[in-house]
C-alpha cells in the first residue's frame, strides 16, 4: 500500500504544484474580483461531477468489480466490462451536459443567490460553456479506475498535471484578450487532455477502452451500477458543502467566493498529494480482501489512516502558523491586493484546522466502499452536510468568510469521527488507530516542529517588501527547518511510518533493478 501511495504521490506532486501555479496565474490577472466570482461559481457547478466521479462514486464502484473480474476471469472479460461501462457513462455524462446547459439559470440561482443580475447573467453564460467539461472528466475517471486496477498509478496521477499545464498556457495566451472566457477555454482544453492521456495509456497496456454494447442484464455491470447509485447519492450530498459555502459567500463582500477558492486550492496540495494518493492506492488492496478477512482489512485501514495523519498533522500546524506568509508568497502580485491577501490568509488558517478530519474522512470512505457499506457512507456524508449548514449559519455573521471556512473544517472533523465509529462497528471491534504511545510521540514531535517555526519567524522576519528571491528563500527556509526537525524527532522516536516508507522505497528499488 505505502509503495503504491508513494508512486502516486510523485505524479500527484506535479499536478498539485501546477495547480497552484494555475491559481497564481489566475490571481495575477483577476485578483478577487466579481468576474472571477462568477467564473468560480460556474467552475464549481462543472467541477461537482469531477469530485463525484473522478475521486468518488465511479472509482469506488468500478474498481472493486473490475479488479475482481480481472483477477478471477482474466483480462478479456475485464475489457468487456470496461467497454460496457464506457458506453453507459458516455450516454449518462452526455445527458448530464445537456441538462446542465438547460438548467444553468436555475443552478446559478441556487449556487449564488446573493449575486446581482449582471453578475448572475455572466455566471449563467459561463456555466453553459463550462458544462462539456463533465464529459471529459467522467471518461477520464473511468480510465483512471481501470489503470489503478491494473497496477498503473503514475499516469493517472500525472493526467491532472497535464490538464493544469494546458490551462496555464491557454490562460496566459487568452486572459488579456478574452478575460474570464479565456479561463473557460482553458478548462475545457485541459479536461480533454486529461482524458486523452489516460485513454491512450489504457490502450498501451492492452485495454481497448471503446464503446461496447451496454447489456444492462450483465451481472457485473449491474453490480457496478448498484454500487454506484448509493455511493453517488452519498457523495453528491457531500458536494453540498462547497455549495453551502458559496451560497452564503455570495451575500458577503465582492470577492469572498474567490478568496475562499484560493485558500481551498492551497489546502488541496497536501490533501491531494498525500491523502487522496493513499486512499486511491489502498482501495484495490481493500477490494481484494474477502468479507471474512476482517483482521487484514482492519490492519490496512489503521495503517493507512496513521500514515495519512503522520504526513498531514505537521502540514496542518505549519499552514496555521505561517498562513499569511504562504499566501503573500504565492499570490501577492498583479491584481491580487491587500484585501485579497488578508481574506485568503484567514480562510487558509481556518481550512487548515480541518485537514486531519479531511484525511480521516477521505480514507475511511474508501474503506466503507470496499466493504460494500453504502448506508454507512451516506450517514457519514449526512453528518458532514448537517454540520456544515448549521455551523456556517452560526459562524458567518461573527467571522464572515473565515467562519465559512471554519465550518467546513468542523464538518470534516465530525464526519471523520463518525466514519471511524461506523467502520469499527462493522468490523466488530475498534480499528485501534492511536495507541497512547503514538499520541504522546506525535504530540512531542508537533511541539518541536511548532517551536522551530516560532524560532525561525522570530530570528528571520518575512521580507514582505523584498523581491521574489528573498520571499522564496524565507518560505523555503522555514519549510526545510520544520521538516528537518519533524523528521529527526519522529525518526528518533521510532515511528513505524518510517519503517513503512523505507520498506516501500526498498521494494521499489528492487523492482527497478
């Protein structure tokens, strides 16, 4: 599991770094403006399907069935299933695009009820042109699931990097003349390239991912669809969270949606690099465990959660302590001014509080999928949505958009706890995640890391008025110093996670020899 996760992290790192570059380019051209708010609403509507399919219900329902067919009946039967699924998805995604285009005014009205008529009309037009993105990312998600099942993790992790690279190039070429419409063209081109790369790689590995006769009576396809529908219901509810945040933010200061989006993009770097990589790598292994292999399943889940938190906890601490410096370093240029800097910094600190909860929730949901527990997954999602709605309403007035970000963090923390409890009940006993010794050692390690950040900040002031080289040196210095201390302390305290990493790297080297 750790070896596959490391392999995915290498590809995902390129994607997430380019994703940040993408936001840097966008921020420099548009700052936190009303036009960018309209674009972000349109992109959120189109992106809901990516969250649902590429990182959710499609892979969770397709991977277990495809993996078992591949293992039990061979590549030929697995290819037949993949082609049937491709046809069903092509028709369903095409229909979704048509419906989305027709219902764009209604969707924008729900997503951003606080927009004035001019901004709402712009958001509707942008949404209509953005919806074909759904078709590309849906088919890309199917290709990703097939590749992961066949043991190919690097190319699916690199595909979003290609999408971001295409976006960056097209935005630089078109933004000055086309405005936010140039960003729409960039999104569509990036989505197509993301699909094309993975589709071509499946062909290289011998899987012909082309339309085939759907045959809805096929038991494997029916099993996949029976898993997909409840998972889709649960995960679509989970996508209510960003909708709630943007709905309420549309009533706040112009640019509020944009600053929340910038902060969320920064959070996606550690979340995507570590947590989603671990969860995607572990799903095929969990799917191979039969219902009676409870102990093996429990051990894999516990190791996955501890490994994710081992990485995420120090990142959480660092992002809270130096949020202003991070935002200034990344975005403070061009149209991105002082108000956007302050707003994004506050939002980033609030979002960072929820990173551990996001980690647990993401990995736990994969475990629930693999165990065939759609009802439990739905309960986890309902707890998150309920907490987001209630806490957003309670915190928006006193804290503004920072309160909306904090509400998201609290909801993920609650859903992670609920998911652990429900999975433990299904397995018959607690997962045994955090022995007292692990908690004590982690507390000491985090305290040492926090002390390092404070000392560094006291000794070397952030050069806000300095050049790019000086700011880069400061951010790089605090990052390296805190990583060195955290790594040294955790290694000295003999964290098992270091042994997993060493074993994964050793096995990788042996395979390459």
